[in-house]
């Protein structure tokens, strides 16, 4: 595989960071300077900053993200999630949860599992509790459930349940950018609070806002097989 993917799968750094290291001549493969996009084997001798690279222990974290934190691994962005969690090892967020939203986000150094979770064709469930700026009726729930045309794409049918006159639970199997907010907007509603409470088998229960926990072995195994 390419050097970028290998180092990402190893949990060493992102593919973008790998490119930077190559440009700065900080990586060698079998004693020779690495080239951009170079193909490597797992038994190659890969050295970064004069230190051999090995697979790192896989890390899997469930964070209850507060509103105001941006789900990006880019340290240049103020309020980025990596600085917020301040974990000692390299990790990155799996997918997005927009800045104004709060709730469950998974962070890991396992690039293969992250891609599996995000693969749209797998139709993995994500569950949200959403409050809008005014009471809604059954027509709103039906319209949201059957799919909404946003940005030239009709959203997949979803599950939706009324909690109160202005709050509902929605379960999606896709992750378009700001999908729920844009869906609500099509019916004349603005989201005032959005909280993700579940990703597949991982639940937010017991994690206070701004806190995190490591996933159990059983949780990780389930993520790998579905």
C-alpha cells in the first residue's frame, strides 16, 4: 500500500502529515529517502526522524463533544477537537459533528475501522435528539421520514419519533453535511439544539459533556464486524 495509508493505518500520523514529512525529507524506506505516494510493504524498514516505525496500539475513544468545538484534526483551527481532548497519542475524529452541535463523536488512530464506519453503503445508524424553534406537526415528521431534497440529493428514508411539541428523535443512515439542520430548514424550522446520542452500538449514556471514555473490547469488535 502507499506510505500515506500505511502510516495512517499504523496510527502514527495522518496521510496529510505523511506528505509533509516526505517533503521535509524526514522519512526513509530501506535506507533511501521516501518519495511522494511511494508504495511500501509492511516488512520494509520505515524510519521517521531516525526512529523505526511500528504499529501502535489501537485507540478507540467516545467523546461527548460540547457545542463550540470543531471536529477537525487541523491544529491551525481554533477550538479544534484534538486540542480540546488533549490526548497524548495521535488520534483523529471519525466523521463530523458540526461546531454548533454536541454529543457523541468517536476518535481513533485506526484508519481502517474509521473508513468502515464512514462507508455510506454500510448504512450505519446514528441517532440524534433535536429541538427546533417552534412546534411541529405530523406532516413535518412524515416529510422528514420520507426524505428531503437538499443540494440535489434526496435523503434516505429515516426513523423519526416525536418527544415533545418542539423536540424529536431521528435515526439516520447517512451523513450529509449539516443534514438534519438542512432538512429542517426545508420545512421552515431552525434547529436550536442538536445532540447525537448514538453511533451504531456506541451510546452517549454516562459520558458528561466534555468528558470521554475508551470503548470496550466488545464494542470495538462489534464495530469491526457490522
